[in-house]
C-alpha cells in the first residue's frame, strides 16, 4: 500500500437525523492520512452512525464528508474507496479462504489468476499464508477475523473501517488480534477508523481516540492525554474507571496546584483552575493501601477480592467509597481492616 492510498478523512458540520430523533447534532472531525482513530463511547452515542455515514451506508442530513480530498457526501458505498471489516466477519461459508479474499477483486473485474495471486498476498500480510484452500469453518475465530481484514486490505482502499471487529472473540484472543491489527496498520501505514465500546481496546490500538456522548465529541486526544487529563467526569469514568472525588485546591503556582484530598496533599497540573473546591479523578491503581498510620487518606476495607496478580478493594473513606487495585500485595486484607491510602506519583488529575 503506497502513500497515495492513505486517505485523509473530513467531517464538516455533519448532522444526522432519523425522523424526529437527532443522532448527530453537528460533527467536525479531521483524520490524517495513515492515522488510526478510534470512535469510542457507550451504546447509542453515535459512533456506529458516524462510521456508517463514512462508509456510505447512511446519508447525512446535512454537512459534508470528504475522503482523500474528494466530496463523497452523496456517493454510494461502492464508489467511496473504503473497505469495511464487520464484527460478524461476513465470510461466505461455501467459499475457500482465498475465494473470500478474492471476491471483491473479482467483482471489480480482476481476472481469476490475478485475483487469486492478490488474495494469497493478502493472506501472507495477515499471517495466513498457505491456508487459502481451507473453508472458513476450518479456521479459528481469530483466523477468520484476519481473513476479513485481508479481504478488505487487498482492495487497497484509501480508508479501512473496522466496526467492533473483536466483539465475537474471547478475551485472550481479543488481545492477540488487536495487537495484530495494530502492527499491520503501523507496518502498512493505512488510514483506519475503528469503532468500539471497549476502552481498553481503544487505548491499545489508537493514535487518537474520539470519545462520543449523545452524538457529540466529548473529548479527542491520544490515549495518554485522555487517561492522564480527562476533560470531564464522564471521560474520567469512561476511560479507566476513575474514582471522582471532592477536593480542595489549596494554592496554585506556575501551572501547578497543591490539592487536598481528605488527609492527602498532592501536587498536580492546575489545568486552569484556581484555589477553592474542585473535583479530582483518582485512578484505581494510583493509590497504595497500607496499615493505618495517618498522613494519608484514612479508611476501612469494605470489600476485597483476590484476582491472581492483584487484589481489588473498595475502601470506605471520608471521600466516599474508593475503588483500588493493589498489585503490590497478594494477601487480601479482611473487610473492616483500618487502612491509610497514599498516592503514587501519577494517576490523579484535576477535572476542569
């Protein structure tokens, strides 16, 4: 796939209505050539509608969509120069693996031997070389998903669209296949738009994440930006399941704030806030659980659960019930045990 096939994507003031219901009020979004951008959010947030409008499966009520600098707003799906990978794989069960991969090429007029050679090259790209003669049912779920990716890639689209591509796989396979998709995207450099409701999946594969809520962009940024500097309580809770607690900014200086959380004092970026009441997002792995000594946030264990490589706690404190993941101990503390929570160097952020 050459540089010329890496298409930029533009949504300009795009609105989508379904009768009296407005799914997308007004969407402006730019995706650079060669970038993998994930649309993330809860069910009904508008991410799938956005992807379907880009694919040509839905028409916007108003606004403009561009791919590679071309206005495609009213073009049918087969003239958009995009390929889509569906969560259901959508493989033909009676066709061989190579036949499935070659299908789109043959439908576009490429002759049999040439289409077969291109299909074998596509299978090599996704690590399935030599399996072209098998039927889809003879492959694992992860292998079938890679066949679906190969079928999309051999068409050399300007943009690859992935709609919940891992939702039918078990947890271990999802981790492996998401790594393979990301490695492939980085190696070939194609533009990709990826839809998921799984925040861990989004963090793992994306150059940037677009978090959507009620049809609008709640925040857009790199995985690190969204995790370390959530723009709202919704983002803090949705990306990483943070504890959002009341705090007090004692003082600010040079863009930094001294923040009091119960008995804890911590320094963190002020994010434009001034001294006074504030809200802080505390990541579940940003706190240490220790014997009650004072000098921190005192509380008591409400629940504990041993999960192999870490212990999960709910701690009752002056800030309310705090969820903590402790990966430094393999011996859970019993409910009722008095404890003191202290902060690790990162994992707490003021919410502007």
